[in-house]
């Protein structure tokens, strides 16, 4: 029994027990594969309730990169471009999957906090209509961002309005959308279709699921080709009930929200404690479940050896600490103690 | 509790209880993601034992299509071609994923039984060296085939020898390799690297696992780029322990073999029984866990309504019945009774 | 001064003198590049006249493969499939360019004469709507075919009607459309849009031009994205006037027709003469400018050494002889004499 | 007869008369197509002389974008990345052709003058070896740059040395390499393989040719797959003699150099004259045949109407004026007069 927990990533955490139970509960008898089973139908209905709309098409895929490339393929042609923040997962953490699988260019904009703005988007629009240049067609934002920051609902609306006026779709990478909704004390609908989002990569793996994310479209015309795109992208699971069942558990009694609230709260506690250590400086607002901070370079390796985490920016000596649904206050206390003693290593 | 079982596909079956237990057994504490965890390291060692070689590189991916496209990308350039049977899964059941993801052409050869031969491969080699033509570089065969037939070990060797002499790699689509090894009463090694196979898509989902297949290379030089290819193909799972754990259970006491032997045996029984019905004609040898047969056209729909299965060839009125690790003799009896009564529908 | 002419291919011929004159005639002063010049505008107007319609969008590209891949990209998504004859240039002579550049699968059908039929197309339609299978969306036919045969206008109409009824576009590879129109004594319109063709690769290089083919759409909605597709496919020429000027000459006094008629006539004469040699058997109807024939295997090499040509099918000892706009009756007489003496080599 | 000349682009110029003569000189008789003709063989030999090496593989393609995508495909895998300047033609002027055709990511670095430095390259190397990130494999620089600036021979060597030490190939986009060699008073060899360049897009169209560029490799092992890559990229011309002949003329008596020297000289004169106009500020060094300058916004449109040119940066009111091999001092005088009078428009 592995009882160790650390602060490297929320995907280092296990599966929530309720999710495991759900997997067991569907584990008998035969069901049609590839999503034509009752469990999947039921879960699709659940998505409608949770998202407060009938205008929603849900496609399960395997992981976040899969969700992003399926969504992007559905929204544009290879001669198009995606506007995103330089820190976006699609830009730096997917080994070029978006370029290879869509054929498109990413127009990655420098930001201080991982958040796109309408000003930044506007900068990419000068060449619309000229055959020499990749044509911007999708704005892709991440909520919560890779820097642990949040778009307010108003900011989302502003970006969506501006984008739609400029003939751009808005895609939301929601790998941590639960953390965002929990932090903003709102529902998924409020930060997706109600704000104008067209397509969503809906993540659960970082918040207690085993595998399986969802690509969601809020406009049926965008979803028509997705079954084929998903299959050709090798993202169609055969034994679909095992993804569907997880989401059923995830939505029951808002497990997603309690998991996310807890992770967020743990990050708040961690950040509060480390911010009292004078050699440490927080570099981003702590709005969800990550803490970005600069720490003395010589502390890093000894600390990592005791409790692993990632260096975010080597030059700045900036690290990232993440909390998860299963992080405990004891874990934090232990980790903070390690840091406090780092001087002596 | 769903207790229904039918004969549509082995991927309609649930997860073997031992596999579910294995998933629960790793469900605590944090582990590094993306395959750097102890469970995955242990499982990789297990693969070496099971395959009786240290010269093996194992990469977990999500599904069979994912395994195939990752393997093929590793073996060739976009200007190359893959020689395969017309009935190959890569040719007819992956919505063009191989073409899109590798850029290559498939040279799909007509066969009576899903099996390539050296004669068929030879037919594709006339344009080697001419810049106008896609250059054959990989022979992809399926064991057991999509038609439920088997290559003997000698046939495999002959194909591999011929291919290597002609500067072609041999890829084995092993979505049902367990059924093949069980039927041939041999080990995986005997029908892979010992016969000359260069790369293998190793499947488990059709034989009792939940998700996760493996791409395997028997020559380290072929595997060097695969980590990047896998990630760019959106086939790298974060919480890898949940794939690794399944394979650990799969290999323990040769669960894979007992599952496959059982499924094969059930198909043998089913085929024996249906072959006694005069209106039914078997169209392929029953060597593993599928039964191909022509049946009166008017029987099909009423039968499907009672116990779903797929029509294989509409024109010929040919159907496919598959057994799985959990098929029972009672299931067969019940199904055969349905067929026998079909006359009356 | 090279005065040798042989029967290997119509693209072995030089440029028609009128075309060279046209190139010289535009060779002064500056013009806007990439097609915004007056010469190109004028030529686009000419196309409207020649094709007898205002509903035509013309995009110059570099070569036939370029024309084909630009056209196909405009007509479908990567999860689609193209139905074509097995002998189609897109299937066997473009080193997999269609697969790589469109991401699509080619469904290549066996034919005796290079001609698709509605029966053959119908065979590919069984899986429409199923996410597991590449979805047929384009029928691509060649006129005149790679086997030197012709579709009648009625056959074209039948294919187009059938295709449109089944939600398929029809693309015509017109690398030798001039030879076809000349042979059928009709205009381009009669064998393109009037018969129902949606998109056309319009060739000139094999009939007296230097470089530059055209992709043509007969429905503006299909053409909207083509400027971007062409540029991204590296098929947009900067000094466009040098392509436009050639087409101006090509259309003047129907140079295309007189060139093609001449080439066709030369093939007719050649075929008549060789068909009298008892060891030679014509294998295809001679309808345009190629002669396919089986000849004694031992004749081939000595003959090639004296006057080069291509072997079409090694096994059958089938060769292809082509005539061009500049072939003379003397050339034929000389070549036939070589053949007649082949016995003695 | 069009006698107008303007300052929009060097590709607005016509063909040099010597090049046209060369085209006519090869315009008789039949020759094998696709590069197996004597003219092409001779020209390939000429390249060896001009580049002062036997270690050179030359592949003719259609245009600069074609040259770049063929070169890049030969140098890397889809999971790789290309480091380039943000202003690079491959990054901003090819409608995403590099991304679509190679599958790779471009890592485009901000520069003041279009020139990469080893410091900028170094910034992209932190993630080498990590499967999550596109792996830099090629550095692509342009000589002369898109900003009309030059790398010194020493700077080229430094970049190549640094790149090779870091396992990166260096590709040179030489769309205007003639202007560079002329300005640096050196030979092509000095700024290519002698400096360490691995692959070269060798341009001629902007310096007096009609069509056809060359992809050149200085290491045979890099060139082995290029015939297939070129064909699959739709960049293989059939009537190759018409490209080869142009290059023969281009190299004779160093026509390339006299053309380039002239164009460069005209830019020097133009820049000298406009720099005396107080409302105009040069924004880049004038090292070859372009002049970048900021001019009063209200002058732009009236000036363009009289003599067309491109705005480079709308916000800064920066324009680009280019000279060509046929620009005359009279042309410049006339244009400068127009500018001087712009105040009055």
C-alpha cells in the first residue's frame, strides 16, 4: 500500500474511491461497444443536466491531448491558425500533436499569467484574407490556466464576444475546469456556453478519474464530423462503459466540486504557509490548485529528493507545487517543514 | 447487474475480476505519471520475462488503432507503403487513421482468409526505387486474423524471412494475439520475435482488460523515437499505473492464456453446434474465437433482435459470431436454440 | 539542336513554338505577382469563354499532382475516401501524395480499362455513416484514362448523376483532357460541368506547355478555401504571368485541339501499323494518344536502346507507346521499322 | 509591351533575356522527363563547379515554399521543431505549409533584424529529451534575411558550430542567396557548406528566373530520401530541362552575380536618396536589395496608387521597397520624385 503523497502534479494522485466503485458497478455482462451502450447514453443525458442545456454533444476520448486535437480538427482547416497563450498546454506540452494532427499553425502569445486578452488576439488578425498567411480561426484558452490563474466570467465573455465578432471560434481547454468552477463558485455552464465557449475539452483525470476526457460542442453543426475525427485520431474507446461510469460517479453529488474545492483549499493553505518563508516568492496568484514560486536554487534538488516536484523555469529558479483531491493538511505541514529545513541541506 | 451476454464481439465483454482487483490494488498514494512509476517499471520487467528476451521495448498506448499508428510511424516515412490484407483492421476499421497519421499508402491485397502470403507481398515490390511510387517498407499481418484464422509459426517465419530479404519490416497486429498463442499452444515469443516479427501491437482489451494496449519493438534501434511519436499521437497516458497494473494481472498465472483458451473453446463448441444446422455454412476455419457463417438472410434481423451480432457481408448473408473469456456453454446453448427456432420467426 | 523524338511519353516533348512566343511576349516590365496581374485576369476570362460558363473558378498550380491534391483537399475532410480506378495516376504515380496531403484513403477499384463504373462505385458505399470506416466523398476519374481509353459523355453523366445522388463529388483528372475532347469532337464544357463534373485538374503540360496546370471548380462554394489550400500546398507561383501567358496561347485558335488531334492521329497510325505485326497484340482500344501492346519480351531491351519507351506490365510483357503533338509520320515509320527488325536483334 | 517597373518586389520583375534564350535553346526534340535528361545532368555538374564541391545533391523543385518543405522533411521527423526568426518566410509567408507538410512545430524567435543568434537558439534547447515537447532538430536561417540584412560569414559559422554541437542541422533559406553572395563579395560555397550549412533552399526566381528553385544537400546521407519526398510533395517537374536550362544560363558568366549586384546597387541608391527626406526613417540596414522605412501614414495610399509597394507594418507605418535586376536609376529618380511630392497628395 503506497501511502506517499507529494506535490508534483494532480495527475500523480490515485482514483477517487467513488470512481473505482462506479467501475466495479458496471463490470458484468455484455454491452455494445464504442458508446452505443446504456451506460454511455445515460451519462450523455447527465451531461445535459449538469451543463443545463440540451444543445450539447459529448464525445469521450482518452486524454487531454486527444480532446484538444479532436476539438481543434472539428473547428478548422489545416490552413487555419489557433491563437493561444505561449504557456498553453497545446503549445508546449503536447509534443507538437496539434500541428501534426490538425496541420495548423499555433500563434502563441506571450502573457504574464497564462491568460489571453482581446488585445493579444487582435494582434493576430492583420492578415485575415491573405492567402500567404495561416488564417486565425480558433482562440484556445485554458481555464484554469497552466499558471494556476483564472479568467473571470466577464473576461470569458469579452473574449468570446470579440472572437465571434471576428469570425473566430473559442475553444476552452478544461483540463482543470472543475478547479475553476469550484473557485468561481459557479457551474460548468457559466464558464462555458453561457459565456460563449464553442467547444470544450472537459477533463476529469486530474480530479480523481482514471482515464477518459470529453470533447464537448455547444453547437450541433460543429459536432457533425466528430465521430469520424475521433476514430481517425485513435481516440474512440471500445469498452466505453468504463469511461461513462466514471463520469456518472463524478457528477453524482457533485463529486467533481468537492474534489476540486478540496484541492484548491490545500493550495491556498500551502501558499499561505510558504509565503511566510522569506526566501520564497510566489510568482502567480494562487487561484486554484497550484503554487508557483521562486525558491533558492540550491534548495531544489535536496527537496526534490525528499518529495518530488517540478522546476517550472530553471533560469528563474521557479518551481510549481500542485495539490490534489487527496492532499491532506498533514501532507502540507510535512512538506513545509521540509522546505523550512532546506537551508540546512 | 447486467447478466446478459451475446456473440457480437469480444470487446462487448466486461473486465476480468482479477484485472479489476489489480486496479484496486494500485489505487493509493501518489506516483509519478507518464510511466515513470514503479508499477510500470515492474510491468516492463514482466514483459521481458513473458517474451523471453531482454531485447524488448514496451510502450503502453490507449487502444489498438493507437498501437498500430504508433508502430507504423516508428517503422517508416510518409513516402512508404504498408502491405496488408484487404480485411486488415488497419485497412478497413480505423477510419483512415493509418493514412492520416503516417501519411503512407496501404497496399491492401485480396485474400480468401485474411492471411498474407509471400506471393502477395512479392506483387507489391516491382516499383522499389522509383520516385513515382510509394515505397513498400512494412508488411503488416494480423494474428489471429480478422477472419479468425491463424498463421502457423512456419508461415510467420516465411513471411518474415521474405520481408527482411526485401528490406521490409514486419509488423504484427496482435489485437487477439492471446487467442493465437493459446490456439497454437505456444508462447508469445514463438509467434513474434522468434519468428522474425519486428514490431507488435499487443492487445489485451479483447481478452479481459479495460483499456491500454502495448506497442512492442524487438530491436532497440526501432524504438528510439517512439516516446515522442506516442506523445504526438496523443497516446501517452498520465496515470500509467492503471494500465501497468492490468498487465501484471494479465500475465499472472497466464490469465491471458486461460481467458483465451476458454474463448477459443466456446467458439469451437458454437461452430460445432451451428454447423449441424443445414441452412448454415461456415465460411472460415474456426481456429480461435470467432465463427463466420452464411445464414438465411431472413433470419438475421429477428435473431439480432434477440441476441445482437454483426453482419459481416451483406451480399453473401455472412455473419460473424464471437465468443469471449466469459462466454458460457449455457450462453451457447441458448443462442443455438434461438437459431434453430429462427425458421419460425 | 536535339531533333530526336521517341514514344516514351507525351511529357518528353518540347514546348509548342506558339507557347514559347507567348512567354516572350509577356517578358517585360513589372507585374504584381501571385496572380494579381492583368495577364492572369485576362486568362481567367478566357477560361470562362472556353468553358462556356461564368460559374468557374480557376487556380493555376505547378503540375498534375499539385492540381490533384489541391482539388481533393478542397472537396473533402481527412476522414473521407476517394473512389478511383486502380490504375489512376493519383493511386499509382504520385508517391502517395494524395494520402499524405489530404490524409484520406483511396478506394482503388480493379478495372479492365482504367474506367470506373457506377457498379464499382456502389461497392464502396456500404459503410456510409459508420464511424469505423473512411467515408467515400469523392469519385475521381481520369479522362482520357491512364490506359488511353475514353469515357463517353453519357458514361460521364451516368457517373456524375449516380455520385451526386450518393452525396459524392466527382473530380476529373484531366491531365490529357485535350486529347479526350479532341477525340470526342466536343468542347471542354461537354465533358466537364455539362456532364456534372464538380472539380477538374486541367492539364496542358502533356500537350505542349512548359509548366503550370489549373485546378478548376464549377461551383463557387467549393472554391472558397482554395487560395489557402494552394498556398499551403506550395503550389502558388509568384511570377504567374508565365503560366497565364501559356494558356492564352493554348486557347488561341484552339491550339490545344490541333495539338491533341495530331497526337491522337499519330497514335492511330502507329497502332494500325503495329497491329499488323503478328507478334504484337494491342491490349487497349486506341482512343487517344497511347498504344498499349504486348510484344515479345526479348524485343524490349534492344528496342528501348534504340528508341526509349516504358514497359507497362513486366509480367505480361506489355508496353506503352505514346505520341505527342510533335510526333511525325516519319517518326512512326522509323519506329515501326525498328520493331519489324526487332526479330533480328 | 509593358515598360512599367515599380518597387513592390523582386518577383514582380520579368525573366532575364539570357534565361529566356536558354529556354528557347533547349526547345526541340524529345528528352526523358523528371530529370533524367542530359540538360539536367549537365546542370547538376555545373552546380558542383559553382559550389566548389562534389559532395552536393541538387533537387529541382517549383518554388521557395516547395524547396523549404522538401528540405525540412528531409532533415527531421514530425515530432521535431525548427528554430527560426519570427520574420522567417517559413513562419509568416507560407500559409502554414511547413507545419502541415512536416507535422513539426516552428519555434519562432523575436529578433530586431531578422537574424537568429546562438543565444536565441540556446533558449529553445531546455526540453531536449523530454517526450512532452517538440524536439528542436533544425535551425533555419535566411540569407539575406527577410529584413534585407546579412549574416557575416563568421556569424554563419558560429551558428552552424553551435547547432552541430547541439545535434541540430542548419537549413539556409536562400531565396535571395545571390544578393547575399554579391553583397559579401564571396561565392555560394563560402556562405553555405564552408560555413557549415547542411541544407539549402537555393532560389533564382527573385533574381531573373521564371520558375524552379533547388534544394541542395551537402551531405549525401541527408539526400537519400529526397526523390520520394519531392515527388510526394508535388514538387517534381516533368519537363525538367526547362528548369535546368535556366540555371545553366544563371551560372554562365555569373549572371546571378551581375543581376544581384545591380539590384543591390539600386537599393543602395534608393536608400541614400530617401534617407535625405526628413519624414522618412530607414528601419533596417540596407545590405542587399530592399529598403525598409517608416513614412508618414497619409503618404502611403496615394503613393501606392502611383507606384505599388507593400506596407510591412501597419502600426508603425513601415513600408518595404525592393529593387530588382532590371531596376534603373531612372526608375529610382522617378519614384523618389513621387515621394518628395507626396506631401502634396
